[in-house]
């Protein structure tokens, strides 16, 4: 998105998805199909879930959504109103806190001024031609990745994909295979003309910046660090990733033991985020404004003790048991939810949530899928 296009990817998602006659016919045809779409910092995702016997129809619907939108003026105006309404609905306290956090995390790149919802005054003034130009520029085959997940014969799937998409012209923007990834993203190939989202990553030995926050009525203080997402291409890679998750779980247990008599004043999170294409670790402290120094000192002393002396074997064993129990419960109840549970989600209850878990940045997804 250029400076005058902030939010255009999201609005175009609405126009393409909800304006697709083929998708609407398929969804209302009694096939049990569900569908949805979403836009984040790096992707627009269109998702269909339907019986494998309708694979051809599903692919045709996706081709219609992505590469043949109608751009009818009445549809554009309807979706403009919907997007502006959505911008108002999401603008609550939690959203504003999240935007402040992400702005601080990504002040080194365009993410902090490219929130997917966009700017309302720009959304209100785009023309049909503006949206068409954006679509022509970016909705090209080499800028897209197709996922098919299900009990489908691979050769048949490839044949149907070729029948559906081979007639769509490429734009000559990229060469090589989709897995020839650029240095700034694990999720897409490089394309000339697409801005690179660069990050200033921290090193494990880096300390916090000097200076204290100016607290007035704040009740949260957060430290956060971002590092590159590392894909798990081998079982050893996956093991290392799981060990990091176990350490985070063990630290949480340490916090629980330290403040068992009262409310735990802090939360520790470490997660991969596909929407920003980074791995983030954050420590958030909840405190009364007049006690923030004392509370920070307590929490940081505990963190210093862990980093200096490590964790006890018993703590790691307990963290492992709790993690395995959580995954087992999810697998027994909903076998398709194992991956999301490992990533820290609740057991996924719908196919959309399953796909969200799969396309999220969990680095070992292909290993677990094969297993």
C-alpha cells in the first residue's frame, strides 16, 4: 500500500469476496460450504471449506474471487460502508492498546503506519478505478499461494488446479518456485517493486534501554523483543522450538509459585506471528501507578534469578506434563485442533479456526500435518 492506499487491501478483500457471484451460488447451493476472508499486515486470505467431491467448484470460486472481481459500483459502495462501520466497531480500548504496542514494536518499518483497517478519510474517497488499479498490480499468480488441505488425491488435485488457474496470466514479477523465499519473509517469494519489511532484531544478550516510563494513569508496563521466525524443516528444528515453549511455560509456573497467595502481577508470552512475520517475546507487568517501581523490581528480580540460575528439572518436568496434557485433551476432543493447541490456542472449534492455526506462523506445521 502506498501512502494514499492505507486500508485498500482490506477493502479490496471485501469487494472481491462478497462480490463473487460464483462463491455466493456455491454457498447457497446446499453443499454445506463455509467461507470467509481476512486481511492482516502481510496477507489477504480467502478460505473455503467444502466436501472433497466439490474440489473443482471450490477452486473455480477461488479463481473468481481472486482474479475476476466484478467491481460493480453498487457493490463497492456497499463494502465501503461495511468497512467504515468495521473501523468504528474495532476501535475499542483493547484495539487501541494493541495498536500502541505494535507501533512501538515496529517503529523501524512501515507496519506501524499500515494497520489493515486503514484510514477512514481515505476509504471514503477511493474510486472504483483506484481499487481496480490496486487489484491489477497485486492480484497476480506469483503473488499468491494456494493451500489445499483434506483427503484428496494429490495428482487429481494438481490436475484440477492446473485446469482452473493455468489460463490466468502471470505478470512476470517473480521467477523461481514459491518456496524460494526472500530474506524478509518465510511466507512468500520476493517480487520486484514490493516493499521489503525490515526489522531491527534484538540479540539475546541485549539489555533494556535506559530510562523509566512516565506513568500517570497507566496500569501496564511491557517489555518486548522481536526476532526472526525460524521455520522447522527438521525434527531437530521442531524440538528446539518446543524447548523454547517449555521454558516459557516453566517461567509461568515459577511466577505462579512466587505469587501463589495473590494475583500474579505479570504475564510472559513468546509466540510467532504470521501477520508481522516475526517472533515476539513480551513481559507485561500490571501495577498500580504509585507502585510501578516496586512491582517492576519484584518481577525483574525473579527474571534475573531464572536467567542466572536456570530452572529446576522439576519445573521443566511439570511444564512438559502440563503441555502434553493440554495437547492430549484437545486431541481427544477435536483431533484437528492439536496444532493450534501447541501454539497456545484453545481447541479450535470450527474449520476456519483450524485454517487460522495452520496458516499462522507455527513453524512445524508440515511435520505435524504429516504425522
